[in-house]
């Protein structure tokens, strides 16, 4: 593993240690109160059980940090190499993703013991790690934060697929938000512009390198599309008009009988939404969430607008404080996003919901995957997916930045995804 | 629900009560020590989670006994009607079989509470039940015994599909059985013969009515086919010779790459078998188990023999004590069948493994399904399946009788199924 | 190929020659006027193109008669061995059934040349054949007659699947039949009875041997179920009442949205039927045709009756002239069956439509497949299928007899299949 | 249909008429000699029968030119609207793509009559057409040229799937080409550059508008990758090394057991290729053909290179004569591409094989689909596909230009697709 170019983790040891402790703790906090069954059942091949996430994030540290750096290293359980490798071909054969729900053993207790062992070994090793090792610990923390969001996504999908559809957490009384004002269009710059991540801060490989792109004339909506607006789209036949949809999207709508965002249902002319806190009325002022690229694109066409490119989004986000916004909060994670109440200019850029862009997830000019197995991190997913930006209410605060690229297939929508419109000027 | 013709439950009230208590207890004993995850995960659409079996057997009593007979009857949970109805169309919509593994809720604890409530209500009602009600309680006990065997079948399948493949129960030291003697052929009678169940003892609808059949000249093997014999079949290319197989069987072998009984694997030229007690060497003297009809039929053809008809089997079993044999024993359920050690004449007729017959599962002359929803019990499965006879080491002792008809599709083999040969004389 | 026990073909050489000539000619007559495309396209995996049938019936004679008996034998085209073997494992690898529609080559003309070459070789060889060889020629004729019916079945399915749904032959003016009289029930004998084919006449292996069976008290309907009666079943919700159906049948109805016999459609409250002569109004007095076992069984249950067993049917048919009835006639093949106009007692036993029985297709006691590859003829299909009796309006006259056993899976209905009711007495 | 901005077809009437005549004739010439069966059978859902292409290209003119402009217009056959609409939702329901192989009717003869009728009507109408009408005729000619290439692609796939795998055309003696020289790298410009089609010449909607893009430093290979080079990739384990592949690509390789380009097979250590002229030895100096994006991308990674972006390709092609190169020639269409023999600088840019780019098929900045149903032409396919450039030996000469964007899914390879390498500088 040579030529690591990520951020070198130069903060004082105690800072990295604090971060490691906090990240590892949050994962377990999210799973607090889950029954063994809730932590084990898999609701679809795209989703993984919480128990698997708990173990896999530990396997990541064990494999990429401890194995080559710890004296007298021993695997906690040699079978875990097979069970908890996600997709790293360089680490050998592994359990198929669709079989993760068959992991009745190891038990949840044993997985928690695994976590403790890895934590202890990391904390013991940390003071003696070189820069490369520290960079990998930092990578492991960012990696685990991604799985924190996946845990919430996958749990929400599980309770929706489970016949009783009960929330995991207690319900909360809803806010009574003021009605959201009409969209204002904010023009962005034209011509050459620098985007992408440089070498001074941590960033994933796919955000790099910094490079020039050319922006055409454009404007972005100052806020996200709301549920109220989405209901207008629905009541005006948005899901029934072939002319609004991409060809693959229309096939998807028809073969899956899609007629609303995921997790919605209609009872007596009112729409309800299932969240981790159970069923509640759809909040009309909140950003629409759990929509696919196909839906976002159709909505934009219906609005005589389009989705932003990832470059347009990034340029608009440059210089904003990425730690502000509605992010995951514990012990009270809010899975129901609420709109930004005040201010002017571009709002809701970070947190709330992931924003679909019209850009395919492809390598930047000059992209180089990292050497070694860790290099499989992002590059090999660069076909068929679209970029989303900005993080969501299920993303840990501090995880995203303006250069951050998330990506999903255009039919997927179990992540916390929504829509910001753009248009040509 | 009129015209019930099953055995009328004339034993003293305390006898039926004792039976009810014992049956209900055994189901829970079988599930003792299962983790919540092990009781919830579903390994294939044909199999159900133990939690579902625990609840469904209670739903059966609640629906067919309590609902119409208990004063001030109230459903324990109205949603259970949907969740725990197995296949009774007359009871309305129900959870699809393939979705039973999504039942993270209700929890195992709540299902056990459901059982207690139903038990209490049944015991309270029992002294006041009329004959029809008592007959339905008896039916419910027989029904629950069937699910006891299903629990073991389904758990065994689950641990086999689970990546770690660990046993549920502690291993036991194997016997060192003597080598089984060669097959002796026992001739049966020819000409007209009475088979089927009369009205004097409990029997399922599909065993009725008693009727005449005509037997051609035949002989049955005095014992079951052993694993040693099956290994000969394998080593002589039994799974690779198309001429030995039914056409559908050969397609099944090829598309599923079948080359041994279910739950077997070969390591360094030795064959191992997974049971509820974990992996162990295949016991060469034990009856082969977990083979499909297609395999049983191919084996018989390879042996220049055939499978018995169900009439041939039943006539041979008439007059034998159906409670003798290797049946399910608690707290030590033996999932690995062992051969009958002594005696002569027909052995291993009851218990050990279910014996495939060459008879399709079809109605007897004069068959009448029962009135009402309970009438869906067996009749609607009379296409495409074959009859098995005699019970297995996973069947509760006392459950089967000489007229008992079990049935599975010809490709299925997760039940404890084996082979007895027959031939023309 | 030893121990052939079929009918030994003792008629004078010219009689066998005449039969061979007539059978071979009829196959080509049936295909007269087909375009190259109509003879080549495959409409479903169960059906084969006419071109394939034309060639396969020739391959049968080439392989089982000419190859081992003709001096200086040469294959017409060595590739045909792969292309036109249907299912004989003993003859090696072969084209998958679902790929028969990809046979753009050989052309129809070349297949017709193949037929001429085989015809010439057979006629040249015939005078010198021994009894075994003559028996195989006779088998080949019976085999080709089966494919004549398949050609009509498969063509009818093809025109139904083709978007324009035009008839192959010119329409004919319909009869105005008199209304069919109510069913009369004809009692059959009870007790032991001989069924099955002896050695004195040609019969397929699965019809043998003659053996005793035991008949319970029963009666058969004197005629077939009519379209008028079937429409009553439909209008009274027959396709929507789960309680009328076998479990597998109900799944089939729901997943395939079945609500009428195959080839029917409703326009403005009138039902039309597609035949090889195009669309026409359903003839209310004609026997219902193109129904599956599942439908036949549900109809019988709705009628408080049942389907006959194959033994009941055969005993009723013994002694009747199997050459009378509505069979395939050329140049005017009548694909729309009409009811038997006169007489009393059992009618419509031969021809008209194949009659579903409640008997699974299983070996008779003492059944022995023939030695050699020809022995694959019927025995290997003995799982999962049901027996049909009596022939149809698409069967060549003279092909069936009282012992004749046809067989299909319970969901299939592209053959000319209908219903005769039975009941217990 | 307003605001058509394509090339306005200002050439003299006779020029457009000549072009129309030539295009319509070439389609039929390509199908000359096909049997009815060869023109009707469909080999996979992605491919269509030649008969369908012959009719669909006529339906396009009938629907978009004649219907609204011809006095006393009458449809040739009202059923063709359903049969021969490809994917235009605005034109109503249509035959599913996977069912095009069931079109035994209309016959090939009737389809040719349809063509004659449409030709006559177009030629009669042409002198009186306004500019918009003329533009649509020109669009129809370009559209038909696309289907000419599809006819060749689909026929080649059909003969490969057909069991006999015989060529459609007679074989030709291969050239003995000189060994291709090593790749030279040609640097392209950096910085802002104009790409896309302006309004002065015909172009499809997706090529428009002309716009600025930013080029990073790069170089292109001066020629295409050859079969000889591809064999090196194969022999060095290219198809077995997971690290070379995109994740979706690796799944595709494994589940389809891909180990060579489409239409290749190995016999005795030599590789053969099926073309429309039958099997022949792979020409080592010819460009590799019939490879997917996944393969092209893996090959580039193995070569320490990458695929070009579509902007890099287009800038390199600007100013070159797009009518030079190895294009489809009649009566001798050359389906086996040969390398450009002489010269220096970038070669093989047009014709030969379509060149995969690393660019997803997405709208250009400012893209506007056309009004009306014709607007469905390209825009609705903008998800999940990649752009290919330059045309192929199966493309009609004159059809492509430097701005031309073709697009396919990354797993598809039945088109004439190959690889040009690029790298960063």
C-alpha cells in the first residue's frame, strides 16, 4: 500500500482518538434497543442487517489497519473474513450480499464482542501508528459513518417490509411548520471553474483530483422540492404520463406500479409516510424524500426545469459551512426532514435530503484509484449510477463536504434522496 | 361446520386435557434455546421460521375452536389473523409464505404470550366442549404435531443455509453400529384388500374412507436403504446416468447440480452430514435420509427394483404397533436415524425416515372433504405430489399410523425422507 | 434392441407399406400452404415449429429403423442428429426444446428433401425387414400420428400468439346444432376388472400390461361438458372462487389471470374462440375445449361431481368402436368439435376432445420399459402429469383405442382437452 | 410540430428525391436473398427481425410525414400502427419488443408491398412538401440508415444463435494484411473547446446544441486496438482478473461466463469468428469488434490507459472527412473490418468499428427535445448508457459525422463496437 495521497491525519493523536471513539460509539448507539431479530433479518438484497454493518465496519479496521501493523496480530475469528468482507475482490471470496440475512450466527452479542476487541486493539495501536496508518484509521472512520447512514436506511426498509410496519423509535409530536415560500432562482457563474477535492483535507478518492470544468449559464432553486409540490405532481398525473419519463424510468414505473414516493400510502385521501418513528401524516412543508432519479427527473421535466449537474451544485456549495443543516442527531435521530425556516439565498444545501444531480458517477479527469485493495473503494462502481450531493438528515454531522459525491442507481430510493431544481439561463 | 366424521374424542376429559398440555409443551420445548434471530429468519420459501410455527399452531386453535365457542371471545391481536393463517382461503387474505421471514415483530416473547393466552382459554373451555369441539381440539393436537416436525425440518434447513452451519444442539458421540445385513424380500398378499381409515379412530380426511384396492404380486425389502448402499449408487455414477432418471428428475439434477443427498458434503474423500447437532461423518449403517422422490426412484431403477405403492406399504404395516420405532424423543431429539438392530421380517416401518411410495397423492374412492374452512386441510393439495409413509425420527411418537399419508413434491427433500425398495413377484 | 413385445406387424407387406405412405403423406398435407415463417417460428417452449415436426418424425425412422438395418447406411446430414432428436438421452446431446424456433436453417425445402430421402429408403427396405424391424416401422407410424396432432396444436398456439391472430385455413359456415340434452348418468360395474393392453394388438408400452384393477361404485356422464355449461360456470364466478380449486390450480389462475378457456375472448358480452380457421362465435352446444386439469377439476367440484378415473373410463370404452367419432379429417380438418347428434348411452367417447381423468400418469403394475433408446418413449414422463383418454378432433382417425393413455401437466391446455363428469354411486 | 431546428433540407428537390430513393433501395438490397424464416425469427429481445425493420422504417414515414400532409390519407393497414411502432409512447399502444418474432403475418411479401405504397406516396408528395416536411423526410432517411445497420447487427446475431450458424452471404478470401505498427500517442488540445452540432447541417437532437467544454491534458491512440492485442489480454488472464473490471462488469463476466468477444470460438488453440459470411479465422490485424463497454474499460485498465471522453474524441475528429473509412458497401458489405493501411496521425476515426467512450449518454447543456412525438427520438434514453463514436463497417457511408453520438448499455456488444485507447498527459 504505497502512494497514499489522502489527508495525512496530522491532528494530535488525542483528536484522532476522540474521533475514533465517537464514531465507534455512535454506530452502537444507533443499534441500541434493536432485538436480535431486527438486527439479523434482511429485507432486500440491496439492504444489509444491522448486525452485518456492526461487524463489517470492524472488519474494515481489522483488515486494513490492524492486520499489517499490529504485533502478534490474530484474527478475531478467521471465518469473519468471509462473512464480513463487503465487496473487496482483493480480500478473496465472500458471502454473497443477498445471503447476509442468513447470518443467524454469529449472534449479536458475539458481534459486539468483536467490536470491543477491535476497539481495544486500535486504541492500543494508535499512538504508534505512522502517517499512512493514521490515514487509514481516518478512512475507517469515514467509512463507518457511511454505514451509520446505511443502518438507518436499511432499518427503515426492514420495518416497511415487515408485515406490522411498526416504528423502531417512539413517535414525536410533529412541528407545525409555516408554509414554504415559492422557489427563487439563484444564478450561478459561467465559464471555467475549479471543482473537486485537493490534498489538504480528507476526501474520498472519487472526489479527486481538483480540476477545471466549464459551466454553462444556469440557475438553481433556492430550496428543495416539498411534499406539497410533489402531491401536485401526483394529482396532475405525473406518474401516468409517459412523456415525462425516461424510457427506463417508465418501464420501472409500470413494472413496479409506482405511484408515490417510497414509504407513502394513502388512506381516505390523506397521505401517510412511514419513518423510523412509525406512520404519520406526510408533512407538506418538508422536502420530498425517498424518490428515485427517474422520479426526480420526471418531476423536473414536469416543472419545465431540470436537475442540476454536480458541478453546478458544487460551485454553489463552495464556501458554505457543510456542518450546518439537518443532520443525524443522537439520542434523537430525526428521520423526517424539515425545511430550513429562515434566511435567503441557497438553503438546505447540506443535510435534509441527498440531492439528485443529472451527472453520471464517472471518474474525474486524472482520477487514480489508490493502490491495494482499499483502491476498490469507489472506482469500480463507475457505471450506470448517478451522483447525489449534500448529505441528509440520516448522515452524521461533519461527514459531508462540498466535494462529496454519493451515488446510486437511478431506480433506487431507499436512501434519503430528494430534489433541487435547476434551469438554463 | 357440520357433518364432522372424525374420531369424536370420547376419551375422558382429563385424557384430552393431558394430551393438549403435552402437545403444546413439546412445541415450546423444541424451540427452547433458540435465539430470537434463529426463530425469525426464513431460509427458503418452503420453510417457515420457528416463531411462525409457534404462533400458527395457536392461531389454529383460536380460529377453529375458540372463536365460535368461547363466550365473550376476543382475538388476541386482530392482525394475527393475517399473519398466521397458513393457507386457508376461507379465512381471508394472509401473509405470503415467502414473506414469513420478515416477521421481526411480533417478538418471540409476544408469540409466547399468545400461546399462553390460547392455552389458558382452551383449558378453561375444554370441560364444556361438545363432541364436535373436542374433535377439533384433537385435530388441533394432530395439526400441531405436524408442525413440530416442520420446526425441526425448517431449523435444519436454516442452519445449513446459514454461513456458519453450526448445530443447534450439542453433538453426541456416535454409536458404532454393526453392519446391516443384505436385504431380504418379504412377499405381500395379492388380490383385493381393504385399506384406508375407518371411523373408529382419529384420522385425517385424506386417509378416508376405508375401501378396497387390488394388489398385484409384490415383495417389499425388509429394511430401508442405507447410506452405505447410497454411496455405492453414487460411486457407480448414479447421479450422472440419464437413463436412471425420470425426465423431470434429470432436469432437476442438472439445473441444481445435485450429486448427493441434501446436507451432505465431501471432504478428502469422506462424506459428512449436517444435522441439528452439527457436522459428523455419515453413518454408513443408518438409513439414507433427505432424498427426493426423483432420487429414490432413480436408486430403485439402478437396483432393478421399484418403490412400493402406498397400498402395498399399508397392507404390510397393518397390525404392526405404530408407536414402536425411532421417533422424536425429548429432551434428546435424535435427528440422525439409526437402523433397527434386531429381529426379522419387515423392520423400520415406523419412525426412522419417511418412505417414498410410487403413488401420487390423490383422493381415495369416496373421499369427501370436510365442510367449512377446516375442509381445506388436505384435499386441495391433490396434484403433483407423491405419498410418503411411516413417519420419521423427527415425528412425535404416536402421531402416525398405518393409514397415515404424508405428501411432498418429487423434488423436495428437506423432510426426513428415505427409501424402501419393492419388486414384482 | 431385444425383447420387443409390441404388435409384430403381421399384416401383408403391402398393408404396412400403404399405412406408411398414408401417414407420411398426411403430415405433409397438414403443412401444405404454410409459409416458411409459419413453419419456423416457435410460440412457446412447449410447442415446436411445424418444420421441426416434419424433420423429427423422419429422424425417428432414420435412427431407429434405417441406421441399423440399411446396407451402406449414411446419415442424410450428420447435424440433424443433434437438431431433431427430441428427448432421447441415449442418442446424445440435442438442441434444447426452447431453441427449436431458432432453426432458420435447414430451410423448409431441405426438410422436405429429407423426408423424401427417408421415405425412399424405407420403401426400399420394407420388403426385406424382419418382424422387429416391421414393428419399429409401425411404431414410427404411430409416433408420427402423435406429431400430426402436435402440429395442429402448435400451429393453433402460434396463430394465437401472433399479433394478427389470423386463421391458417379458410373459415367454414357454422352448423346450427340443436340444444344438447341434460346429462344422463350411466352406471359402470363394480369390483375387479381387467384393463390395459394385451399383446395381440399394437399399443404403447405405458398401456401395458393387462392387469386387474378394482372399481368402486360410479357413474359416468353420457356426454361431454358443453360450452354453454362452461359459460354458466364462468358467470357464477367459477374462476373467482378459491374453494373450487386445487391449491396449485388457484395459484395458476391468479398468477396467469385465467378467466376462460384458452383461445377465448369476450367482445361486447359475446364470447369468441380462435381456431385454425380464425375467430368465430363460441358454439354453445360443442364440447368445451382447451381447458386445463385445474379447470376441469374445479368445474367438476362446482358441479358436485368429479372427474372419472382412467380405469372407469377405460372399462366404459371397452368394446366400443374406437374409429367412430369426430377425428381429424383431410382436406378439411375440423378443429372445432361438435357434439354427437344422436343415440343414447355413452357418447363422444372417441374423438371430439381428450377427456381429463383424475388419474396420475404412473406405471401399471408390471410395467417394463422397452430395451434400448426407444424405451425412453413414455416411462420417463411418469411424474406430475395426469392421464387423458379418447382422442380428439385433431387426432388422426384410427390412432387411439380404449387402452390409449395420453398425458399432460395439470396446467397445460393447448391440446384439445375437455371434460366428462363422473360421480360416486 | 413546431420549432423544428434541424437542417431545413434546402437542396434541390431532385437531390432529396435521389437520396430517398437510394436509402429506401439499400434497405431492401440488404434483405435480398433472405428466406421468409430468416426475415421473421427473433434471436433475442434486443434484436428485431429484418421484416420488422423493413416495415418499421416505412411506418416512420407514414406516421410522421404522410399522415398529416397527404390529401385523402389512408393507412395502408390500420393494424400496422400497433405492430410497427417501435417505442413512441405518443403513438399509442404497441407490440412489445420481445414479441416481434411472433410476426408470422404480415408476410414478407406484404411488407414489401407496404414499402412500395409508402415509396410511391412519398415521391408523389415530395415536390409539394414545405421545409418542415422536407426536414422530416430527411430525418426519415437518417432513421432508416440507422435501421440498415441494425438489420446487419440483428442478422448476425440470429445466425449465431441459430444452431447451424451458417453465413448469410458467400465467404470471401481474406486479405493478408501487414502487421499493424505499435500505437503512437497523439496529443489533443487543452482548455475550452466547442463541440456539438450547430444548425447548419443535419444532426440528431442529442448532438445539439453546440457548446463549450473543457478539455484536460490527454492523448489518443493513433489507431484501434487489434485482435492480436486482444488475444494478449486474453492470454494474460484479462477475463479472470477481478481487479481489472468495474463491479457491474465483473458480475456480467461471471454470470455470463464471458471469456472472449462475441461471435468468437476456439478450436484447437485457434480462434474463429462468425460474420455474415460464416466462420473464419480471426484476422489478427483487424480491429477487435463486438466487445462491450465493460470489456473495453477492462482492456484499457489492463493497458494502463483509459477510454477517451466523447469530447476528446470529437475534438480529434473535427475537420476530418467523415465519409472516408471502411463503411458498409453494397453489393459487398464487409462485416470484417480491416485496419487502415497507410498514413500517419489519427487513423480509423470513421467507419471500421464504433469506439466506446468513457462518457455517459446525457443531455448537452441547453439540450431541448423536439416538440411532438418525434421528440421521443433520443432524449428518453439518457440514463445508464455510454456514448460510442465514429461509425462502423456496417454503417452506411455518409451517415455519421464528428458530432454523431451513438449509445448502448455497457453490457451490450452485438453492435460493431471496438476500442481506441486514451491517456492523461
